[in-house]
C-alpha cells in the first residue's frame, strides 16, 4: 500500500523525470496503485512518444492471508468493479491479477505483467532501468535479488532507486545495505512517507554488490551501518532508523543494546514516530520506554 504522497511522487517522476532511455520497474505491484501512477505519469510525459511495454510490474498477485483478502474485498469490490468482474469475496490465496488488470487497464499497453516470485525473474541487463521502484524487499533474500539482479542495469548519474520500505522498522537490512553502498548512491529526495529516493552516482563494483546482497555482515557491522545511516540522515529522519535498529537488536536477543538505543531514541524528536512507535513497543515488550513521551505519540 502506498500513500497519496507516494502516488504523487511516482506520477511526478514518470511524467517529469523519465526520458525514455530505459525501463520503469514496479517491483511489488499488488493491485495496481504504483503501476497506475507510473503508467499515468508516463502517459502525460510530453517528451515520450513510445509508451509501449515500459513499466515492468512484478508480483505474486495472490492474497497472502485472510486479512489481506478481506481488506481488498472491502476496498475494491465496489459496485463499479462488480460491473466488470464477477461478484465474490476474496479468499486467502486467491488471485489478485484480475483486479490489477482492471485497475490498470487504461494503460495496459504500457505495462508488462510478471506474475510469480521476483526471485524467478532475473533482469535482462540489455535493458537499462531508469526508475526502479522497490516495494517488494520484504525479506533479506528479496532485497538481495533486487540488488544483485536489477541494480547493475541502472544508468550512472541518472537512474533512481525508490525504496518504499526504507522508513519502516521492519526492514533493517534495506537501511544497512544502502548505507554499505553509500559511495555509489546519493539521496535524491528527502523522506516521502515511507519512501527514500536514491540516485545511482557511479556503478557499484560487482563484488561489493554481491556482499551487500548476501547480507552476511556481523552483528556489529549491521549496527554500525545503521547508526551511520542515522548519523548521515537529516534529523527528522533519524528516529525511524533507530526504531529499525532497536527492533533488529531485540529480535536477535540483544536486549541490552536494544535498550541502549531505545534510551537514545527517547532523546530525539518524536514527531515522526506516529504510526510505528506503538508497534515497536508491541514488538519489543521487554524494553522500557519513556512513558511520558510515548503517551504523546
Ligand atoms: C506493499 S505491497 C505493494 C503495494 C503496491 N506497490 C501498491 O502500489 O499498492 C507488497 C507486494 O509485494 C508482493 N510480494 C511479496 N513477495 C513477493 C515475491 N517474492 N515476488 C513478487 N512479489 C512479492 C506482495 O504480493 C505484495 O503485493
């Protein structure tokens, strides 16, 4: 799910930034919001003449569980949709592809659908990638595949990597790997909801990319990378990076270090913590928090 601001961002980049030298990747397409925004921006991009087969959308197109199935049923199966696709409620595991196709149908010729695990789709590096939208790095393995297979096709000094899961507490490896690659990417845009946008400034040496993708760093290295990511980020973007680190330390059983970072977090500004801080407390019940501050979140 992407926010309104993230939708505007994707539309804007496809309309104003994209110049037609490479493809646009929509990795983690779900029921089509990101594909729609990218393809509609492409449609309104005045400098593009050929819009066929530009947006590569990847997804399993399956409702992973009942919660998702209910959410999509409630949000999507309105009367308008029922005019086109049969009336039914979705079950866990059922296909979402029909809904994706319905939602993005207006731009069907621009979008190439790749159904299945992203892990089974290595990128063909004869095609360059101008915009790489990543809303699929839900595991170390998926993040590794994206780095290993897609990043080499990005254009130096030009291509953008849009990491939709960067500003969350659930994917610490995204923060750590991007920090590891800091000499090769610059931050192109400050935080937009959960998203950080990077520009590739120079090609990443294959061995370095392989190391980032494997994510076989020691615990100390991971912590150092995340602290360094926080230090080099604008102040308002730091709390969520600390949040990701705290949860990561907690999950590997290092409660002492997690508490240390929690105390540090309590000293930073809390105005960007809305949404994830209660979830952090829920996931890490043995940590003590500054209750007065937490109450204000
Ligand atoms: C947060 S959703 C994406 C939201 C979407 N970008 C939008 O605009 O609404 C993440 C998506 O990643 C997909 N996903 C998870 N694991 C995947 C995999 N191994 N291969 C392909 N897609 C996967 C899920 O099916 C899910 O639709």
